């Protein structure tokens, strides 16, 4: 059955690509290997022509046939649930002791973006556990690598589920305050300002100086391409902004990367707090699901969590002679490969007059100062974990990969390596217009507070205050055009 599903996915991808190719030939659109001045193919030759619920789940269009099997295997371990130990299945046991999801796909549904949980009463109790919304925890100070210092009782993140015999760490509560405003033409708007709390704490109170940062699971298309952007290009972005007049002064984050055992430029995470897909994957396996791996061999149990420390490990633990390793290297590498070769979908309506008008307004409003449109990729840090398909591609992710002060309204007041409490990394914009298709919502920003593109812009401040003010001065037709452009990406 799994083989038939994989064959169907592959056949669907080929049909989608073939149909798009015929459409391109019929309408004179850009073909593979030719210049792409409108950025219709955001992933270069990796781009797939796909819409709908599976738009984020296709392999790179230029992925060689011999690598597609590896993509399918990685996809299986990304989507399938892990189970508690001991279990009859040795390949997928070891869930917990604490966790927030049972699979990678539990947070990144259809390889897409999460949304805040639904609230069902005035106490801020949520209808469902917070799965796609992760709450980072730390206290003042830094660890041995310069990263956040873990909260002593609950660790570096709050997990609301536990296996049999292990108490959940508690529940996250969420409520919203409304902020009213209006555009220069008098059109009103309302923003939702989230307020987070904790209830039913399983191990007593948190440290009095705890710092809390919510993080929503982003879509993961094109991460292999982002990893293959030359470090020199990212540093050049910072140098160019430092020399230019105006408030935009982005800086890179430098973070510890466990797989390479060195400090690197941060590329992933909402604060650029992760350097490689391999580190992100290992950190998520152990943090979100309690699955240990070579570079993350220890369960995330604190000394105060005696039941967590006493819980059994998976049967695959020690398979490679390393106690505590619950996912073997080959399986882990296949999951990384799967993510690294997920393709960005092609843009829509690139020749639409309103979209092109919105693109001009995007530049005029200074949005492109941080959301740099395009790069040519080099090679990622771990060639065995990705494909040559991502190298040498002209891509259009719309990000400078830098940290920016985004103002007090978005501040979490929690440092993360070199990122301070007001800084966030510029997120890529590709795929924004397909989140509704894939995940059934339009929630944006680091915690999903924005209910669409326009609200996300209105939350900008700090270095982006001037750009926001430019948008506030736009009339409705201009605002609509701007949104149409971003949603075409």
C-alpha cells in the first residue's frame, strides 16, 4: 500500500509538471534553463508546478530518479507516528518521555505551516493541545555555546504531553487582546495581540525570571535551497545594509551546529537560531518527540522530572553502540534528505497586471530591503544529506537571512545566541499564497497572530516601521495589489 501511495504521488507530480510545461509552451512562459526575470520559478529547476493540498510535498523537479526512492523513504519517517517503548516495532519506538507531537508531520502538516490553537473559553483554554505552536523557555544567561540557558525545571521548551507513567509538563493557555487602527484613507483594521500563560504545571513553578517565546511551525519547502545560499551572500547583505542610509541594518546570527561541531551562520528558526537542516531535524526529534539521535543522544529530562528520567528508551537505542540513540543514522539522514529536496511551487499569475503593480509597490515601500528577492545557490554543508539538484540554481525566496529589530510590539524579550529580544530573522515569502490551499488558514508571523499578509505587515515596527508607514498610506487598490503580489509568491 505504501508503494502504491508513493507511485501515485510520483505520477501526480509528473502529470502536474508535464501539464505546467505544456501550459508554459502554449503561453510563452519561461522554460527550464532560460532566464526567469519574473521569478516564476522560485526554486529554479527544482520548482514544481503544483497547487492544492499537496503543493508543498513534491520532490525537486530535477531530482534524479535514483534519489527519488530516498525521498519516499524519508517522507515515510517524516509523516508516520512514533510509538512508546517498549513496542513490537523497533524502527519507530522511543516516543517521549515528554513530547508535543508524534511525528514531524504532526507539526508541519502536509509539509506546511502550523496555526495557533483554537480558544474555547475566556480562561484561554485551547480546544486542542498546542502541537504546531512551540513555546521556548530560558532564563537569563547563556549555555556553553552562547545559546539560551534552559529553564531549570522545564528545560528549553514546554511539552504538553507525556507517555504512560510520565506527567505532561502542563498546558499552554492563550487569549487575545484586540488593537484597533486605521489606514490613511480611514479604513479600519483590527489586530490580535496574543497573551500566553501556563496551567496545570506538572513539576511545580517555573523560575521567576523565565523568558517565554512562542514559535509556530513554518512551511518547509525550499529549505535545502536556503541551506545552499553562499555564506558570502548573507554577509554581503549585512554589509550592504550597514553602508546604506536608513534604518535597515540586518545582522547574521551565529549559532552552534551540533552535526558539524562548530559555530555557523544561523539560517533556520524564527531567530536564525539553527544553522543546518540536520541540526534542526535532530533538535526537533529530541525536543518535540523525545527521539534521540547521534548528535542529540540525551532525553530532554531535567533533574526535577524523576518520572521522565526513569522512563524506558526505544528498542533501537544502542543499535550503533551508542546508548540512547533511538533513530539510526541512515533513517535520520533520509529524513534530512527528504526535507532538503522538497520543492518550492511555481508562482501564480506572474503576468497579471495587479500582481506586477503589487511587485512595484513592494519595492517602493522598501519591503525588498529585507526580503531580498533572489540568489544563486552553491552547495550545502553536508552533501551526503542533500542532492546536487539544489546547487547552482537561481532562486527567489525573498529573504536576506538576517536578524532585524522588529519593534516592541513583536518583541519576545528572549535572546537566542546573538539575536536579542526584539530581533527576528526575515522569513522567506515563497509559498505564502498557497498556505490556505495546503493548511486551510492564512496565519502568519512567528506565532501565527496575523490573519493574513496585510496584518503581518501592520505588525512590523523597529527597522521596518518606515515600510509599514508606507503601506498605511496606500489606498485600498494599492493594498490589494500588494497582497496579490505576496500571495503570488
